[in-house]
C-alpha cells in the first residue's frame, strides 16, 4: 500500500466516520473491512447505503495505487450493486481490477460477512479524468403539505423511520417533499459526509440514492403491521465532480408488480439545482402488497 492511498484514506471524513479499515491495496486489488456498529445500521442491519459506499471506497483505493496513482479527479461513472443478503455482522470487501485502459478502470467487488456469506456483489466503472458535467437543472422541489391525506399520514411514518435509523440520522438525511410515487430527500454537507478535499463523498451520494429509492415504494404501498422489504439492487452514475454543499434527491416510482418496485432517482445540488448523479433502486416487499 502506497503513502498516496493511506493518506487519502485517512483524510476521508466519510470513510473514517463509518469506521472502514483499509487492510490492503495494490494496483490490482484492495481489501477493506467494516465493523458491525450501531452507527451504520437501520433496524439492526448494516444500511444498504453503507454497503454501496464500500464499493466506491474499495475501487478508488485501487485507482490511487501505483503505477497510475491517480489523485484527482475520480468518479464512478457506472455502478451496479446486487444485495444478496442482509448484513448482521462485520463485513469484508474485496475488489479487483478487471481491466484498466486509458482513463477508465473496470472493477468487480464482493462483500461478505464474518461467516463468509455473500452480502453484495458489484461491478463498477471508474473514470480517472474528464470534464465536470451537469446535464440539466433539476425540477422544482415538491410542496409537502402539513396534513398528508393522500398518504394517510405516510410522511410522518417516513420521518419516524429515518429518525430511528442511526445511520441515516448520522448522515443528517431529511425528508423534503412527498406524494404518492414521489419522494424528495436532502443530505447536508456535514463533515462526516465529505471527503478529504471538502467535497461530498460518493458514499454519501450512494446513501442518498439508496434511502430515497427504498423509501419511495412505501408511498405507493403504505406500511402495514408486519410489512417489510429490502433493496435488492442499486445502480448509480456520478456525472462529475461533486460539490461541497448539500444535495437533494428526487425519487420516482417507474413500475411495480406485487412484490418488486423500480424507482429512478435524480441527485442535484441543493443550492445550484445542477444534476450531479443518477440512480435506480430495485426494491422488494417481503410479502405481496395490493395497490
């Protein structure tokens, strides 16, 4: 492991706050570990946003190793994470470079728990150079009514669930707007959400995508006693360098059947309204839910 990588990792406020440990890194592979701690959980499980974050951290560690030793800029232009099972124990992350050509690196990542069970598998493409981009201005924010009759009090239930999650509370996520099939969430530029350069960490963006995308299905199928579900897949694309201020995500349900819901997410600057990332979350309800 080179000094370039170890210094970058220690400077990253977001990875440090998660408690991630970088155990090994080379230009071909990296290995990380994440302890099972309450601060990274929701309902007693390691949050899916924390799991997705590990993919970005592990692949960027490889990209920063010699002989290429890329410092800036780095961005995950494409990522797909499949969640195999919930994580109730500490996890280990092993990433490897499939190919590195020109400014692109192609990676595979496997996340396992302390018993060796697969938790998640990911493929991702990281760009080492390229201009910043913003495809458009984001649409206006929603107006959140004080009495959310359309959701039968669903907005309050969403806020309560977020407040009960140590991981989301630590990330300072908050509900901005909601209606049937649409959710807007914001994440603040708290120190624990930033990288060593003061910009929003990719992991925080992935957390925002996961949280908004996993919440939105419940506006179509309001929670009932004993009802539960989980994210089974997350895709994300980071369009350019991330800002140092807060972000807002708009999640929209695009399709659903009796068990599975597909939600698209757009992430924009809270102040600039410029688009910085796109995502899709596939969410599965544990039991069949009616319309």
